[in-house]
C-alpha cells in the first residue's frame, strides 16, 4: 500500500513520538496536534529572538577585515555613495551604452546609458552579468608560454620577447602566413587590427560569429541596397517574422525590445512568428506557426501569391515574377510547408488589413542551404506590401568607413578551418573568440590548429581555443579597458560609443588589448611611438576626428574629451543612403530528403549563454531558459506527439545522432516545436572555459554536418538531419517552475482565440 | 573599572527613564551601589565628566566586550577628542553624507601632522606611510554584515540635524553606538551592534520596523 506523505501526516507522527517519550519518563500531558503547533510557534519565536542577539562575531570577522582609507580623496568621491561612469557593453556585438556604478574604486552594478540611441538606458541580462565576467575567478592572471607541451606562467618581458622573435620586423613574417581571428570588431580596435594586417601584408582577418545576420544582410544588400536597413517596428501594424528572434539573439535585441514595446503600445500591432522552435519572440507572438524546417521561403511565396491573387498588394511585380509565383498556390504550399491553407490565408489577410507590414527573416530561416532564397522570398513580401520606405528605411551609416563594424560570419569560421587544414598559416592571433568551441567537429579545427607554428591567444579565460595556444596573453576585462565601438545596426542615428575603464585592473599581470596591439605594431616597426598607450591613441584619435563625427561635441580638445567621457556616446552625422528595391533571381527549392535521418536539428540560441561565450557566468547559467526554464545544463526539446511516438517523457535521456556525431541530453517535451524537429541549445558542452562552464551539458554545434548556405557560403546550422533514440536512462530535469499550466489559479486570465477574434471584429 | 562605571551609568539612565523597574531593592544592593559610587568618585580618573546621553535618545540596553584590536598605528582617540576637542565629524567627515562614516584619508591626517607632533614615533610612522604613498591598513572594529543596510547619514540627520542637537556635542550621539571613544586610544567595540540592539533602539526611538528598511 502506498503511504501518502503530507504535512499533516508528519505532524501526527511527531506528536505520536513525543507522546511516547512523555509516556515513558516525563509527564502524563499528551501532546496533540494543536498543542504541538503551539509549541512550534513559541519555539520559532524564541529562536528568532535569540538570533537577534547573536554576537556579531558569528557573522563578521571583527578585527580581521581591513579597512583602508583613501590616501587623498577626489573631491566628488564619498565612500558609500556610488559614482556612475559611462562606458560600452562588450557582452555581445550590439554595442549598447552602459553606466557603471563605481563605489570605493570597484564597479558594482551596470545599467544602460540613456543617451545611447541603441539601448535607450536599458540592458539585457547578459549586460547585467558583465560584472561577473570582470570578477570571474577563472580569469587568466599571468602570461603563459608553452614549454615542454604545457602552458607555464612567464613574465611579460619573456612573453613579449617571444612575441617579438616570432612576429617582430626581424622575424621575417610576411604575407598570408599570418592570420588573426576575432569576433565582430569596430571602432579603433578595427582600425588598429587593419594596421597590423597591412603591416604584415595579410588579408587573413577571420571575423567569426556563429550568431549572425549574414544571410539577411546579403539579401538586404542585393534587394534593397543597404546591408542593415532600419526596421521601424513602431510604424508597423503587423510584423511577420520568419525565425527572427529579435528579442533574443537577432541583430540588436535590446534595441528591438524597445521598438517592440512601441509597436505593441497604442493601436497594438500584431506579431506573427514562423519558426521550427519557439523562441522568446515566438512566445510573444499572436500567431505562432512551425513550417517544415527549410520551407519558410515557400510559405512566404505562398502568402505573396495569395495576396497578388486577391489584388491586395500595394506594389506590382513584373509579369515574369507573377507567373513564377503561380506554382505557389495554396494546396501546393500547404503540402510543402505543412501549414494549413486557412492559416496562409489568415497571414495574408492580417498583412493586408493591419498594414503597414514589416516582414523579416532570421536565424532559423537564414541558416539552411536555401537560406538566401528563403530570405529573398520573405523580402518579396515587403516589396509587394509597400513596406520599403515605410517600415523598412535606409539606415544612416557611420561617416568614418574604417571604423564601421566588421560583422562576423560563420563563413569566416569555415574559411578558417579550411585554411588551417591546408596548413596556410604559420602565426595565428586569436582574440576573445572561441572558434575551437563553435566549429562543427567534422571541420577538424583543432587538428588544423596544431598545424600552426605559433598561436597567440589574447584572452581573459582559459577557453578551448586559448588552451591550445603557444603564447597566452591575458587581457583586461571590458570594465578595465579602453575602446571605441560603432554598432553594425545604427538605429538610424550612428554613434561612436566610448568604452572607458570603470575601475583599475584587478590583476597586475593583465594588459589592454589595444595596448598589446600597439606593442605588436611597434615591433613591426610601425610609427606609433608617439602613443605611450592605447588610451593616448584613442584620446588623440577621437578629439582629432572630423566634424562629421565629433561636430556635436563642444569645447576645445580637453573639454571635448571630458564631455565625451561623461556622455559616453558621440552622435555622428550619419550618411543616409536610399533604398533601391529590386528583385533577385531565386532558385527556390525546398530540400526535404532525409537519407535515414528523419528529424531536423535546431541548434537553438537564447539571450543568456548566447553562442556559448557566457557559459562561464553563473548568473546566466542560473537564469532559466526563457522557454524550457532549464538551468545549468542542456536539454533536447521534442514535440509531445514525437515524444509519445518514441515513448519518451520529460527527463528521459536521448541520443541525438547526425551523420557527423551524436550528443546525449534529457528530453524536454514542449508544444512549441515542429513535430519533426529536435532542438538542442547552443552554449553548454565546454571541455574547458573555467569551473562554471567546463564539462556541463552538450554542444550541438559539434554534430552539425558541414553544409553551406548555397549563395553566401555561410554555415547552414539548421540544415543538419538527425535521429533521436532513447538512451534508456531517466533523471530529473533541472528546471525552474514545476508546471506549464496554472492549475486553475487564474494568475493570467485568458480568453479563447475565437472569442478574441469576435471581439476584435476579425470574424 | 571604566566598564563598571559605564554600566552603572547606563543602569541609572535606564532607571530614570523607567526602563528597569526596581521591584525589590535590598539593603545589600543599596550598600553595593553606594560602595561602587564611592569607588567611582575616588578614581584617580580622567578629568572629564560622564558623557551624557542626549535627552532625545533612549539608548537600547546591551553590552559588549571584545579584546582591543591592535592597529598599524595606535591612534589616540582620547588625545584628539578629549584634549584637542576635535569634533568626530571633522575626521569622520562622511558620516553626515553617506552610509559609512569613513576612515579619514591620510591626506587629512597629514594636514595637521606635517607640522604638529612630528617628533612622536606614531607620527613618524604615519609620515612614512604618506611618503610611500600608502594608507595604513586599519582593522575593522565596528561593522555590520553585508546584508544589513545601515546608514550613518540617516541616523545623524534624525538625531542631530532634525533634532536641532548642537553639532559640537555630536559625540554624545555617536556614543550611543560607539561608546565613549574619547576615553579610548584605538577604537573599541562597546555595544553589541547586532539585530537585537538595533531593534530595541528602533522600538524605543520610533525607528522603522519593516524588515526591508535594513535588509534591502
């Protein structure tokens, strides 16, 4: 017989046992339930009072902790009261402005800089966790050199001497034998890297980012004439997003979240999201649909065809295009995409009735072999709905071309792997980037790295790439270093965002990235002697910039610099282009063959661990995934239908196998995924990268097939097919929130979709 | 001896305010108390009177004894406060502006001691620090845990400025928590400064009782 354990039962049991003790030796007073609870109450109060008068020696190390006064305080510094300094966030590439609260010489809290047109005073959770990267216990605190196979601490003198020997002007290093890997770079860092590349005479600057918008940018460039046009969410009545998680990981999430709030205010725009796995954006949508992965373009063309059929379009298309679209009739599209004809009609009517429309495409649409064609199909909807010039505008570009962002792509990751394999590189610099973690295993990037004679890692943490280096140079955190940043997406108002140190470096044996680059340039015989350090370089460079950049800042050079330090952003006079819509040739062909691998793998990303770079920040490990609520680990997301078909339930371990490898994770069953897809999040599965990240979860990037988007050469991260099989093991999934339903408690009141449609007059 | 004297003082103050009801006073106790009073009166003693408790403050009962914490320089509070009549807030200048009272910056010490008492060993040690460009590494004596939000500024505002209490007598207010600093060399902790002590004072003096006022 099963025993039900309840609080009541436990109390009764306790009473019983107390009575037994009493019965034996103490008194004849029987303890009943009521008396026991009473006793507990008094006991609790007593404990609390005693706790109040606990000597503070229990909680404090009195007489041991030190308190050190200022030698000579600044006039405006008051201990205990924070001073806010402006800087720039370096947690992702969006370039949000920051204000950092500094107290007693230590940075304690980060908030958004209200003067920044990118984030308007807001930050995301990754920005908030910036302090944990800075104070991280796993930071590298001394230069290291490989000696006898292992990395050993060395002095800076020795490290720089070695660097000079290998890359200095006397080393004979020249040409394409030298390569440098970074993430997205902009501002003076970009300028100085360009200087270095030209001083060696190499073009091998690999700018790698796994989370990117390369395909979208390519289509925008070809069809509109602007790589990252300005998206006016606030002017749109309806947003149709094909897998663009603009509140999560697409382009500039904090900015778009603000724009989304404007879009929902007032007349309340409607959001339709088409994606194989529900993202944070999808969870906010009014209509969420999962088309068969890789067929999103067909759906877009189907909607376009229906709109043209009805004559709802605002802009006409050439007759050739019209004719080509005819094959995308409702029944054909329904068959290919798995989306009901009714739903297609509904999307078309929402786009029309709620115009102006904004149609965008992101990660899960871009990263297929036919990604370019799919995104081009999506863009066609913008053209026929007259969105161009209305909800999509030409963006203002930063006037100084050399300082504009070099946007990272996965194409460069593939290229790096290829060049390494071909033994093209003798010296490789890697800076704050981790290609060894991101590259699919079949690319054999690690083997390629071993072909490089001399690898230098400019790094804060012992990540997978850094531990393979021959020379490790520990660099400042984002809160210790100087820099300037120009966001790739300028939000219509291009700014130069200044990154200034919020505190003194924590570790004596770390150096600024810019300082190290200047040292290398001096080794190469470049004339940078007039700059003692990167600070001097930036200061001189910024105040001497043309009026198109610093024209808005008043004062002579000294005042100007002070003003810039205070505001953190310089509003530049942007170069505004114009959009020239034109159609591109589309060879759209949905790919459906599976060759024994029936499922689609979705390597999902979220605002948190991002591409895995934040797995070493405990706050972000602890922050539950926005959809699955899983913390500190990986999971494999399956549709309830598929789960029951495979006989799986929440917490069961499964093996996800592709032609290139397999990973094992626990199942999370959720309706927000295509029945033929399995989503494994990117971010975990580090073999290195400090105590919080190492040996935790799995990395789905490792099992990706080496498929490329056909037109842009990007890594088609969403094109890999897999099988899912039980690993015959079960465990409890580490998940916040025990239930997906409200258990009838009506925390969030809801109405049925039908009655809502009636009240909104849609039916 | 000083401890006993202070306890007696507190006891008497509390009695006057009706905090302690004297239910039974035996002749023995009266004799003991008068003996104690006689001893106190006969002490070779410092040349100052008891530090009075300001009339608008009801000090919470509480006792604390802790060993004297050795400091890098044996700073004589008594010399500065009692003999030189320097106000607490002249050196602990942040007390009225911030949550912390602040250890005076070394530059403040040197403001006087560039010329005053330069022959003394302690000043020579201080000057050494100054010339090396360092501050002495003092040991914390008064502290509350990190999960307690205590603000000097709020307490000084309430008990000094808002109460129109003469600022020159501020040591009487400081003394409620910090004891009689004018009789000490290096600071000693004389009150428990734990939650019970805080709560009793808040109850007696109308301080806020919400948990989140201190545990933010």
